C-alpha cells in the first residue's frame, strides 16, 4: 500500500466573530474534518489541534500558565504542558550529569499541531497547517485516535 497523502487544505475558514471568541476565551471548531481549539489569551488568538498529543485529552478545559517565559496550556488529564506559540512540549527535569543538580524546564520539540489565525473586519479565520511532517497530535485526529479517545472517555466515566 502507498503512503496516504493528506488532501490539500483550503481556507482560511471563518471560525467566528472576534468579540464572541474573546468572550468565550476557548472555542471548539471542526475544520475540514479536523478538530481545532481556538484560544484567546492576553489579546492573542491561538489555534491548535483540540486533543493533547500525549493521550488525547481535551485541551479546551486546560489551564493556561506561563512556564519558563512561555505561555502554555496544561492538559487537564496528565498535566502535559504545551506552548501556545508553537506547540512545543515542555517538561521539568534535572540533568544527572551536572555536579549541582537542579530542576529545569526542557523542550521536547513540537508535539501539538498549530494552525494560523487571522483577523479581518471583526471576523476571525483559521487556516490549517500545511506542514506535512508528522506530529504526535495528528494521531488523535485520525480514526484510530478517535477509537482511543472513546476508550479513555469510557474508562474515565467508570472511575
């Protein structure tokens, strides 16, 4: 079987009126079959895949904190930290090779797919990322990822 190609993305897609999105702070939209979270924080709009790259947690309910000078959304399920600017995963650890060991923030690199937000005449638009490289959050947009999210949600309801 050949490698599956992503269909070309269109857009930008209208996602709402600026004032309404600011008031909502976070909004969920499905664009070209992809679930996207639009966040308004500190006068800036961000758009990203709705489900955390780690285990598909719903980011819409995550807190936003500044970590090591970067604004991050915190996945409510497992507390994974995702930079709003570029989808970078951030974690805290210590380097065992250092003589004086102390915890520091490190980058895992880009993990969450980010999308482009533009504004015009009070309207807000999102253009899906055209980057064809695989990011971990892509898994939870596909069929197998939907199955995994459903299993996790069912398990959570039992507890």
